């Protein structure tokens, strides 16, 4: 790949990776999981897993992108050829692209809801509304396929516009405006929560160290969150890594991404739960927290409509920064493989994801029950697509760890890491053994519904990885 496709500034990869990592999960899932699972105890387990699993695999995925200087699919094809390894490793690129495509299809629908609430807040429609009115309003939105399709279309089109403008004019310029603005908005909402809410109750909920509240399930959720929050295994980090400057430190950047991602989740948690406790409401997670509980809290507070509108702009920004990272791996592949222009590639990717997103739209209304998905899989189309991504991403992450840990030569890794022998040994041990084991646990926890298939599938995957590794070691004793 030619030199012009490198980020203009060293710090852009950090912004891009943080933008990819900071999404709806940071705002509506992480704070709730923390509070429910022992507060500080959950954070400790999460931090340990981020260090032992998240950061090593983040370094590995970035390294694969930067070493190949290609899109994830073409990059893995290049690396398997140059390292004379099995072509089966190319599936890392395909799994990442499939995950990105599937996630974008439903993520855009859910992010579109934030457009609806930004409008409702800024026009003052919810001022003084009671719980029943707000809850009914959310249910009315879900029951309207036309309205949801409109928001889904607007959101995915805005994301496509940014990526279609190119790496520098589009993604880089967009992130350099968007990410600092998001941090400013987050601080504004936090200050508002401190003034008008109950920040003491929020801090107690999030940070009190209750080891007794941390079950085995809580441990596994902390491990799962540390993997999913960093956008590992879906091609985005590898795609962004391809544009990373050769002299930027992989280790320092990965640690910074993990730190900022966690800090955003903590600050968001303090801000959100200050408002929730201040309004005397029940804690929760997911869409209910975001689109029912929080609008209710804003409805009862001074200047709530304005700050609520600003807050939903934050939600939209976090969602767009994630969605552009979902478009990039597939768009970059289409540009490289079929010599398309960037606007053509982005259009194809986005139109296909938009069409797939209609399945998610219908899952909440027209096809809520009794469809082929319910009959075959016992779940809605949306839940089935989400299940597929929860399978593809951990398998992709597991294979990235195995490939970087076993297939890449030691000299190449040391050159890319640009670090001392001690950290190299620690990283290699974590990425070869600890990461794959932890991701396997996450994988098994994520899909209890298909446990019967998961264990043999995982076993065979590890055997394939070990076999490929032994072949690699035989070829090169470095």
C-alpha cells in the first residue's frame, strides 16, 4: 500500500481506535454491569483482563494491520503468503469483515433511535412527561417500522458520507472534530449530574468494593466486556492499523486506547447514574436505561430538555464513530480487490448493510413473533444476527492471538513492537496462552444456547491453531 495512506498525525490512530471502542456499550452496559457486580471488585477484574487479554490482542490486531498495510482480508492473504502458513488463517479477515457487516446492520437501527430522542429533547416534547408517557412513546417508536427505517437510513447515510470522503478528508477530519467534542459533552453532562442529581449515590453504586457481589458470572461478564469494548475481532482495528505510522508505539497506543475507553465508561456511568438516582428511578441497562429511564430523569430536571438533547448528541456521536469503523474494513477490501473508487465501495457496503438492517427493524414489530427465525432458531432476526456476531468476534480474536503469537516470526514482532526483551516475552506469553484461554471462556459464556456445538468447535479451532503453529515453528526456528 502506498505511503499516502498513512494517518496524517500519529495521534489519529488513537482517536480512531477510541472512536471505534467507545460506543453504546460504554454508555448503557458497562456502568450497569459494574454497579451490579460489586463495583470496585468488578472494575479490578475488568482492569486485570484488559491488561492480560484486551491490550495484548489489541496490539496483535494492530500489528497485523500495520505489517500488511492492507485491508483485513487482503492483509491476511498477504501475511499467509509471506509467512508460508496455511491459507486457513485468511479466515481472520473474512470473520472480521462478516462481523463488521452484521453489527453495522443492527447497530445503525438502534443508533437511529437516538436521532428520534435528540429531536424530542431539543423540541421540549418530553418536558414534565410522566413514566407512562415516556414508556408508551418508546413502545410507539418500536411499533413503527416506517419511522425506524427513516432513522436507520439517516444514520447509516451520515456514517457512509464520512467514510466515502476518504481516509484523510473523511475519517481523520471527522474524528478530530467529533472525539474532542464528545469528551466535552460528557464532562458537561457530568457537571449537570453533579449539580442536579445524586453523584454520591452514583459513586457508591459504581465504586464501592463489594467482593461478595462478584459471582463467577460477574467475572465472565468483566472478561467479555474487556474483549468486546475494544472492538477486537471485527476488522476495524486491523483496518485502522494499516494506516498507522511505522514509528508510533503499538504498546503505548494500545494502553492509551484501553485507558480512555474505560475512563469514558466510568465518567458516563457517574453522569448517567447521578441523574437516575437524583430522580429516584431504578437502575437498569440497555435501551430501557437510555430511552426510557434517562428521558424521564431529564424531564424532571431544570434545563433538562437542553441537556438531554446535548446528551443524545453524545450518544449519536459515539455511535457514528463506531459505525464508521464498521464500514471501513469491507470498503477498504472492495477498493483493493476490485479496484473500485472509495464512494462506490462504501455505497455497496452500506446499501447491503441497510437492507440487512430492515430485518432488525421488522424484529421489533411486523415480525416480532412467528417468523422463520423464531421457528428455526427460537429467536427474532435481530437476536439471531447478534448471536452470529457474538460467535464470529471471539473466534476472530482467538485466531488473531494465535496467528500473532505463533505464526509471526520473533524478529518481525520485536521490530514492530519496538520494545525491550522483557515486555516482548510478557506480551508473547499473554497472546499465546492467556488471551486464547480467556477468549475461549468468553466464547462459551456468550453462547450457552449452542453450547453443544461450541465446545467441539472451539476444541477443533485450538487444535488447528496448535497444528499451524507447530508447522510454523518447524519452518523457522527464530
